[in-house]
C-alpha cells in the first residue's frame, strides 16, 4: 500500500485474519486444482478453472464494492469462450476415429 497510497497501512487484527485466511484457502484451492489437473480428465476439471473467474468477480462486487468494467467483462468472456471452444474441439477430435494411412 505504501507504493499505491504513499502511506504505510497497518492491518487491524480482523483484517489480518481475513488476509491470512484468504492466503491459506487460496493456496489450498490452487494446490487442489493443480492435483486435479494432473490426475483427472481435463474436460471434467477445466470448468472449475473458469468458476474461479466467476467467484473473483462476485467477491469483488460483494466484498470490495467493485464493479467490473467493459474490459474485464470482455476479457473474461474471451477466456471462457476460448476454453469452451478448445474443449468442444478436443471432444470432436476424439469422437472421430482416425483414418488409417494407405500407401
């Protein structure tokens, strides 16, 4: 905050616990997602990666009173649509059996 506001900020005990909890749960959630991506089917796990984006926007709205601007909405939409397109395309490619090479 010193770089942003020019003043040092001291957390009160409640805010300190909130920050500590956010860090703890964030690390556990990201670690769990990494394990799931390594061991699970990508098409099953990927939607949970996009839910993270939705939670971030909702928390920003409810906790911090921030409203997403058009760039945020368009960027989020681009990420979700490109991920959806990739999943649909990979499913189609797996569904179509490959033709044997004839010489």
